[in-house]
């Protein structure tokens, strides 16, 4: 939440990447969307509240979230 405030971003416009149940819970309470990449040794049910669960960051597709793809040139907003 503090990072969003410092950036001037509304929590509902934030996408958080987390690897812990506590971080997931904090982001959800703040009203942010959460992509989790949990440690494989942790119980997967601890991450049921996530919007997306990945095994690796290499599985993340920004396009699913309305973001530019990794091989696209971002559009400048002025």
C-alpha cells in the first residue's frame, strides 16, 4: 500500500507479485490484484486467494492483465 501511495497509484490499479501467504493477504486487504509464485514446498491452499498462481515468473504473460507484452514497445503517455 505504501508503494502505491508513493507512486500516486490507486490500489485497484496495482498488480502485486508475491511469494508468501502474508504478502498475499496484505495485498488483498489493500485491494490490489495478486499474482503469486509460491515456494513449491509451501502448501498451495495457502495461496487460494490469489488472482493468478504461477510456478515461475517465466510463466507470466502481461497481456492477460492488459499490459504490453515483453516484446512490445510501450506506448508513451504524455
